C-alpha cells in the first residue's frame, strides 16, 4: 500500500513539474505592429555646399509628420584606413519634419554646419512619429571634407 502511494505521489509531482515548467518562453521583445512604424529612408544623400554638408532624403509614404533623428559619425581622414569597419554614430540632432525645407523633388533638406576639414563623415536618418515610435535606420551617406 505504501509503495503505491509513493509511486502515485512521484507521478503526480513529475506531471505537475512538466506542466508548470514547459511554458512558451520569451520569443522576442515586444514591438508595435509594422503598420504603425514610420517608413525607412532609402535615398539619403549628402553633398558639400557653402556653409556645411547638405543632407537630402524623402520620407516613404510622402507624409511630413513627426521628426527626424540625425545620426553622424566623424573620423579623421588620415585615420580612415578601414572604411568597412563599424562606425560609432552619435545623435547630431532631432529636427521636426515640418520645419525643414524641401527641394523641387519633394525631398527634405538638412544643413549640417558642424563639419571640419580633414574629416570623413557618415550620416544616417531615423524617422520617428509624434508618439516616439521610430522606424529603421536609413542607408549610409558618406562624404569627405578635404
């Protein structure tokens, strides 16, 4: 009689342990549905103009709501012996899209006046909406100031 009770208790304990320990687990961090995320800029371009570096891009979907987070990486030209190495980007600024000028192709224009000679600059743009939901990073635009 006592052996049956031990086996029954053991089987019930193991069954309960399997039920409680076999949860689904964490699949990934929670994210907003992709329909809510702003689009990714794919046509970022940079050129040297009088007074700085002009960044131009268009927002997917054509809306100019929210803001742009401008990411910038600077490296001295003489130290740029590894162009494919990972870069460290800092936030150069947050700019409301409605405050930016647009060119004839309906592309946003941002002028970075904080550049110096002898540096190689890389830029990326992240578009965020008014709820601070941000899209993915844009393509990388590079420029060297001789």
